[in-house]
C-alpha cells in the first residue's frame, strides 16, 4: 500500500491503477494533485453516505481556499460549480430539486420516440450506401460513429438544442463536454473548450427565455420563475451538468456493451435469438447492460469528495481536507462481492454494482441511460453484423481517468440479411 509521501501515479490504465491501489491508498492525479483513492465496494458505499464526506470543494477543500490548487487544474471545473454535483447536505437537496423536471414521467415518455429517431438516424448514417460501398471491408470507428452521437444528440434534443445545425450551438456544446472528460489534454485546450461550453449554455438559456418551448431547458427556467429561489447561474449549471454527466458516461456504456458483446458472442447470439420486443428479449438486454455496468463501469472516478474531519475508512486514516476519489469501476470488480469478478457473464445472478454511484449523489439519469442502451444495442446488432478489426487486447483505453472505455472500436459492418 502507498503512503502519502509515496503516492501511486494514476494512469489511464484504470484496472492496473485499481490493482495497485486496492482497497485504498494515496494517489497522484495526472495534473499533480494528490488524493486518497478507494476501490473497495463496501468502503465506497460507506463514503457515499458518510456525514463527514462532502463534495463541496469551496467549503471543505482547504487547499482550494488557500490558493494551493492551480486555477487551471484539470479537476477545477469538476469541483467548482454552482450545481448539485458540488453541493453538500441541505444545499445539495435544494439544488437536486431543481433537476426534478428532468426526470419526471412526462420527460421519460417524451424520451422514447426521441431515442428511436436518433438511433435510427445514426444507424442510417453509418449504413453502407450501396454494393460498392466498402464499409463492410474497410473499418469504421463505431465509438465515434455510433456510441458518441447517440447520447449527445439525445441530451441535446432533450434540452431543446438544434442537434442538426453544425454551425450553431451543438458543436460547441459537444466539444466542451468532450474536453471535460479528457484529463490528458492541455490546460489551454480545456480552458477554451470549457469557456465555449459555458457561453453556448448561456446563449441556449437566453433563447429559451425569449421563446419558451416544451424543452427541458424551458422547464428548468420555468421552475425558477414559479417562485423557487434558483439563480440564473444555478439553472445554467444544471443544464451544463445534465450535458456533462449524461453524455460521455452513456457513450462509454454503449462502447463497453458493444465491446463485451463482440468479444463474448454467445451472449449476443442468445439476446438476438429472443423474439424482438418480447419480455424475454427485454430481460436479456437488461442483463447485458447491468453486467456491463458491473464488469466495465463506464464511470470510473468522478472528481472529487473531501473529508470534513479526520475519518477512518477500511482501516485507512483519511485526514480532514484530503480529496477522495471513489472508483466505481473498482467496486464492480471487488472479489469480496463477486465470484470471478473479471469474467463478463450476463447470466450471473448477483450483479451488484455502483456504476451509477451510491448515496445522495447517486445518478438521477440512470433510467435515461438505460433507456438509450436498451433501444440502441438491439437496433444496432439486429441491423448489422459487426466484427472487431483489432485484437481486443490491443485496443487502447480512452484518454483520462474519469471514464472507462476504449480509444476506438474499429469494426467492419455488414447488413444482416
Ligand atoms: C451510463 C450512463 C451513466 C452513468 C454510468 C452515470 C454515472 C453516474 C455516477 C457514478 C454518478 C455519481 C457520481 C458520484 O457520486 O461521484 C452520477 C451522477 C450524476 N449523473 Fe449520471 N450517469 C450516467 C448517465 C446520466 C444521464 C443520462 C444523466 C442525465 C441526463 C445523468 C446525470 C447525472 C447527474 C446530474 C449526476 C449528479 C447527481 C448529484 O450530484 O446529485 N447521468 N452519474
């Protein structure tokens, strides 16, 4: 185990990192900041509900208050914001209420036809256009061509952004959200992309104030105008957090499901053998998605939490003020919880995972993400026969320590007869 003076340097090989730190230890992040990282399932649950652990950096990270954290550190956008993500206690509960319109039954009902249209349109775009199209022999990057567009277009459409206008807000929003997850890019690149994202969201909100519609952004503005006490900054923050939290995590869920099914074709064949739309088919896809969330959690660490007092977790002393990273990917592979945790097996009965977090900050978008995957995966695999072009063991991980996916998924693609 490492000590504070000898931290383990995190890479983007997250399973090597998890093995080295397991169950808890000091780590150094790619931009030099130190934190305690926890990979143990039970300890992560304890931290998730611990009264002396906060996500509020402004109140509970002394190094930030003392000016010891470089303003351009890669974690700063994650920990300094006016939204629920970085709030603690009663303030967190107040801000989380602002997101209520995002997850009502009305919103979920509107989502389904939207997802169908977006997935079908995206599948159409990657379709070989005719007998001379060589896409069935020349590789296509499915991560870029399918896993990315589906979630960003879905959350964009939910918020009322014109996702087809490549000259307007959509590309700026997409670039800003991409940059936040890439802890390997330069500070300058991150700064520029982040400023672009903030500007685009301000513009989106200004447009919806001028011309309200039935989008989620208009609903959030309305929640404020109906007498709640949310500020313009808080509304903008919630719009931003919905894009950021709901986008790349879902990209990586689709990425991991595709990768795991192509490398475990017996489970793909079993799901496709069920009558499309039947209960049995639905259960088979749900089991695949659930097992992917356990085996290859799309969210790894979400920066950061802070110890309010000295606390002891899994026998390890975390001093007051220390940043804490919890590894949701590590929790899914905890051998104390799962037999043969490294084996992907959707038929296992116990798939307990923390892929959507635990405690008050647990993901409110879980149903939305699962709805996307549950439609996107059968639609993709029933339309095309896909073959991975590269040796699966040689495909590099995506950049950064925050999410868990692949740098690319090169496939050949043939329409199913
Ligand atoms: C597969 C897709 C997704 C995964 C794996 C995922 C994972 C997570 C995790 C692990 C957390 C907790 C972070 C922590 O406690 O440190 C979280 C929080 C959050 N997620 Fe998701 N998420 C996904 C999709 C979504 C979607 C689609 C939305 C909304 C559109 C969303 C919105 C949020 C928000 C707003 C939070 C912050 C909640 C809070 O701090 O109270 N997520 N997510």
